[in-house]
C-alpha cells in the first residue's frame, strides 16, 4: 500500500545522509546505528546465550606478539584438595597463582550496498527498516556462525569418550539422546552438564524452529496439568522446560534438525565483548550512495564443561560417562 509519509521520510533521511553538512550526515547515520543496536539486543543466537558487554580501547592491554587490541582476563584459580594431618604435622606446600587468558577482537563487516539516490527516493516502505534487515541480519549470522563452530569443536565427536574434552571434564560433550523430545530424552539431556567434574547446570537450551515443534507431542501424562492443552492451542517456541530457558532459531543451517545445544550461565561460560558497536558507514559520489555496517567484537568460550550437545534422533541413547 502506498504510504506518502514513508516516502517523504525516506527522502528527508537520504538527503541528510548525503548532505555535505557533517552534522546532518552524522545525525542520519546515528539514527540508523541506534536502530541497529536495539535490534541486535533482541536477535542473534550468541547474544541470547552470552549477552554482550561494551568495553573501550582503554580496557585493552598492549601485547608483545600482536599489535591488535587485546583484553586480558583472569580465571578462577583451582587449589589442591584439603586433607587430614596428625597433631604436630606440617601441611604440604601449594602454589598461589591466578591463570590468565586473553580476548582477541575481530571486525565483522557487512556487504557494501550501492544504489542510485533517485531510485531510493521512489520507495514507499521504510528504508531504515530495509537496510537494518539486510545488513544487521548478516552481522548477527556471522556472530552465530563463529560461536556455534567453536561450540562444535569443544563438545568433540558424538558418542566418543576418546576426546580432549572427556579427559579434561570427565564426560562426553555430544551424544545421541535416543529419540524425539520426551520425558526420557529431556532427562538424559539435562544430565549432560551435571555429569562433568565442573558440577555446572545448563541454563539455556537451543534448538531450531522445526525441532521445538516436537514439544507438541508431550501430553498430560508427560508434562501434567494444563500445559499440554496450552501448548496444543498456542504452540511453543521459547519458554521454560525443566526450569531452563529454551530458545529456538530459524537458522536451520547453523542448528540442524534434532540437534540441541546446552549452555551454562554466561558468567561460567566465557565472554562476549563489544569494542566498537554496530556502526554505519556511508559514502556518496555523484548520484550513487554506498552503505555498509561493521562492528568489532571479541568472544571466548573458556569453560569446556559449560557446553553440551545432543541429538534427539538416533536409534539408541548414548551415555555421558562411558
């Protein structure tokens, strides 16, 4: 439907964006950047699991082996266990030390969009919304792709105890759950993180928007009360099961059907730092407008025992411990 107000607002916004007046141009970019930040807080898998924290270049520490900005963090130290001594005995020595790790930053950039300025002024829709959907979607997808690729590496091979993870935390990171979503498979899934020697609990579970529909098959005998009726009438995409938050994503290319990821609380999982928040860059030359956005972020998954992965498919259930 034709919207004369949107068309008029688009024209004003484009004129400000392409103006030789730096103040007007910055104001136009700022409005788009603010819109980006709001959307980024609401969307994206990584940002749901590990909420971002803003930092500045003043927080960075110079490195000998790299000119890039780096932040150094400390981890909770571990100590040897206590033991009993006879009276008059002298305790054994133990070292005092606090392990450190560093967070490296990377700039993520969208594609550069180009258009004839006159053509843009003929649009009836909200151009800021169009640009946001195109550019921000790509930035968030790249964040999620890197995060889940790292998670896949850390959980190791499915059903295998011969992994570096198993040797470190005492439990597998990825198993077959032996069937679709049910009380039995949910219970087995929830054992995964608690089975490690880190003694953590899952805080968030992540599946895609196809797999989450299996929840509909849970009847009164499985979940009790009126929840079965509520799910049948209204569906289920996000909410609590087993006291844990469940998220679903439409990114089936990143989270496949029947796959579920479990993550512990953000303070026990890792870091997601934002050095430069989403920034819009524009350039005009003659009648052409160029526009792209970028951000500088750094992320880590420090706690190997803070991630698990399950497959609701498979002929037989696996075991986290053997």
